[in-house]
C-alpha cells in the first residue's frame, strides 16, 4: 500500500470519528440547558404518527432505557433515564404511489427526558426541541418547557406522553 | 443476595437470551426459502409512510448496510447485503389528539433483500412477508415474489424501491 493511500485512510478515520463524536456538541443547547442527545438517529423505533392537522409525519424513537420499558409495557410511568425522540417532517405524496404520504422537508427533532427529581417542576420530564437541519434550539428562555406542558396536559395521566408504543411481534 | 434471587436472575437471563436468539428461528421461512431476518425490530429507521388508500401506517427500517447506504445517498442501486424491512399497522386516531393518526393492529412485516446474483430473476431483490403477530409466512408457492414485483414495477428505475430515505440532520 502506498503512503498516500495510508494517509487517506488515516484522514478518513479521523474525519469519521470526529464527525461521530463531536457533531452533537456543535449544536447549541436548548435555552433550558438541555443538550441535544447524541446519536439519537441510531435509536430504535417506538412508534410513528401522521398529524393530518398540520400535515406532518413523525417517527418516535427511544434510547435503550425507553425501548426496554416500551417492550415490557412499563410506560406509566416511564422509568428515569428514558429519552423519547420525535423526528418531524412535512408530508408529501409519493410520486409513484400518490396515496402514500411520505416525509418531505425535515421540520425538527424534539425530546422528552425523564428524570423525576431533576425535572420535578415539569412533571418529571425535561423538554427540548431543535429546529431544521441546522438544529437551532427552540425557545427564547429557560421556561420553554411550559409551552410543551400546556400541549401535553391532556395526557397527564399517561405520564405526559402521547405516544403508545406500536404493537410488534 | 439470597439463593432464590440468584436463581431468578439466572432464569431470567436464560429466558431473555433464548427469546432473543431463537424467536426468529421458530418462525417458518417464506415459501421462496427466505428466512425471517433476525432482530429486525432493532434496526434503524430509514423512513415511514401513511397509505391513505388502505389506511395503514408503515415504518421502514434497514440493516447496517442499508443505513450506511441511505445516509450516504448510495441507494440507486442499493448495495448487495441491503435488507429493507417494512412494518405495517392498521391506523387509528389518537384518543387524546384525534387528528394524529397512529398505529393500531399489527398487519405484517415485509422485507426486500438485495443480492444481485442470488435474486437476479427478480430484479436483484428477494421479497418475503410474514403476517400478523404470529408471523405466518405469506404466499402459497416459491414464486411469491412475482406478486411483489408486479406492484414494484413503477419504481423499477429506482432499483425497485418505493422508499426514499427521510432527510435527517
């Protein structure tokens, strides 16, 4: 192997590693101090939804604690350490199958982080959202979660969570 | 720790391991000889869709080869070794947010397996589907993929795949 090839492989390795390790750290935290969870795109799927009111599609992913809880039906309350991620896209009709509605432009990624002690004031959950592909933190001050809680109040008795894990084999 | 506690942990470990390792093997293969891919529920998400014609929601997952290809935009053709999984549910309206359409009863899991040599006769893809929570193989004979191909013909120029990977940050 030539020295140039070795050097190329070395630089690609460095590039890949730094991208994986530091990409999330380049994103600014939410105004309430919550940092973007790392590698959330690699989490397993819990459910999905199609909001026909605002024409968006959503996939709901969970970290390992969330997945274990979801599969065991242990979701009211969800255990401490749970993180739920909701990835949201505007909808479009599939060109080759127009009655299939599929993701178009990426809207945002939003998170619920369970820590009954740390987030006691907001029902045991920390809330944060990052907008668009450049993941700009949502909200103007540290009370950003109040808006989230208002919307989640109808599911207060479901540990503040709308999502029911999809039934799987 | 008491002996009974130790025994309980031991039995749970055995149970969990055997469930993980052998559950897929208890499912019968598709009539064309394809076996149910193991641990597909743990794969990462590629996209999702809502088919308003037959009122189903779908999440599309991929094995590691598929995810690497999807994130690199290397999907026409998808590389050999790709497996795409589509999990399908009947739809329902969320009780607490009726304009959100969410998964109800599980319908089936279906797969496309890329091997341009092995599956040359069917466009380089092996097709298989397992119905319901008991994962009964779909189809009555080894030519089951013909029906799949007929449906996928409109996307022949997209390497026979309807799904476009959802754009993510």
